[in-house]
C-alpha cells in the first residue's frame, strides 16, 4: 500500500562554538576540516538514502546551523533541495543562534527557498543569557531579528526559555514583551529542562542552583499563555504560539505522526513505521557512510500499539487535540477500553474536554501534559 503520509526532511548541523550550560545535544566545534567532512558525508548520505519523492517540508536544526559559513550553507542547501527540483517545499525552516546571523547567509537561504527562520534568543535579559551559558547579548538578538526581517524572510520565529533558576516572573514577562514588540510570526516558549550530564544539572544536584517548584512553573505557564493570547499569539501546541496561519508545518506534521527522515550525526528518523537514528558522532557516522552504508542505530519497528500511543500523546500536545474515533479506526487491533476509562476520569477532573469524537487537553491538562502522557502509556 502506498503511504499517504507526508515526508519531511530533518537535517542536523552538529556544530556549536561552545556548549551552553543546559545543553545535552550532540555537537562539536566547527573546524574547517570537520565542516568539510560533514558536508561531504551529508552528500553521500543523501545519495545512499535514494529517496526520489520530494520533501513536503525541510527543517535544518542543530547544533547551530548558522555556525556554517556562507559557502558551506550554500552547499548544504543545494544538497537538501536536490530532491524537490522546481517544487517548493511547503516549508523550509532553518534555526539560527543570534550571533551567527549574517545577511549573506540569509540571502543564500532565501535563494534556496527558505521562508522560515527561527532564532534561538532564549532571553532578552543579559543576566539570564549568562546563567544559560550562552554567548550573545540582547542587543545582538534584536539586531539578528532585524537583519532577518530586512532580508524579507516571510516567517520569523523567536524561541525563548523560562524557568531559569532565580528568574523572576517579571523578568520573564519582560522577555515576552520584548519578543512581541519585534512582531515575530511565531514564538516558542520552553520550560528549562535539567538534562543529565549538563553543568546546569550538576549545579542543581550540588545545591548551587535551584530548579523551580511545580507551583512556580505553573505560574510561568499561566502568565505565558495569558500574555501571548492577549497579544494575538494563539497557542497551537503546549510550547508553541503564532499569529493566525503561521503554525510550523514541519513540527505539526511530526506531532501528527507523518514520516520524516533525519540526516546528519544524531538525527532521528521515523519512516514507514520504523524509528532509528544516526550515531551521535561525526566520526562513526561518516566512517560508516563512506563505506557505503547508512549508519542507523537503535532501529525500532513500531507496532500498532506504539503507533496508537504516540498518536494520542503527541496529538494531545496540540490544542486541536485528537479524533479518538479516527485513531480507533486506524488501529483496529488495539484495545482502547482502559484508555477510554482514563479519558473519562481526566474529563471529570477537568484535565481533558470531549467534543463529539474529539478530545483535547484543557489549560489545566496542558500544565501536566507529561504526567498525562505517562498515564496514557499505562492505560494502553
Ligand atoms: S547553541 Fe543550542 S545546540 Fe549549541 S550548545 Fe547551545 S543549546 Fe546546545
């Protein structure tokens, strides 16, 4: 049977000039030898993939894609868009960190069809930026936004982080005010996570720094949702807000369980009911590919139950929720009886709201979406 799922391409650019204190992503310093090895291996990986379908969306993330120079960016884009010929993807997004924004690179991206850029601002407060171990200033973030806007990029997003130790609610509201004053099309707000092995986590464990309590986090969530809603940014996913019609098509298709192929070290894929990833090492990834084989590790065949669970968990993250009748119809071999009992209980407690066959999280439910996801797994 021919898949009706849309196919997306995710490209991981694993370069960062230094490591932020909260970051657990795989990344390396961008030396010219390593960048050359990366680009030539991406080209080879693309040939080995042998996918002839055009990509519905293309997303370049990292790491720091902007760590690539203009020529490297040009070469990477030429590879990524090769499948599409003259067909423009519905969305071509690239992540940028403010210090790496240069007009020349943005113009190259635009020439290759990139129409969406998200800027990893994280905060407009230099105090918070320092706490996060990032190397940028608020002034650089604003200048980066203005450069991208002046190049005529039609959809610009700003990513922000809240819940930073010692950050006050007033500081966070001031970040949101500053973001809104730039009139971006999209705003993502992420609750800071303390990942294993990061300096941030070590400081929290040794008592040097303190994580926000669940009540404090709830205050940050509530203030964010209220402020952005009042300023015209509709919430369409727990962490994502936009002006009307500016939702991320790529991310939405991921939450809707469409297929995506990830290329580059540590990139994950979900393709034809299998999940797999590349190793988090340029060396291992490129050695395997140069020998003529794809470097996939952790290949998992997703059975009907896993696919149904993920459709529910990711679907509930979106404000539009899920259509339970369609999910039951798509996975007839799965027993949903315990899940439906759970959903009834969650509605009684005002965590979910049913509307015909559709169910979605209420604001109270969105605050505890991760806990609800665990309950869904237990009930399936
Ligand atoms: S820029 Fe992003 S990927 Fe690089 S270290 Fe910082 S958080 Fe991690």
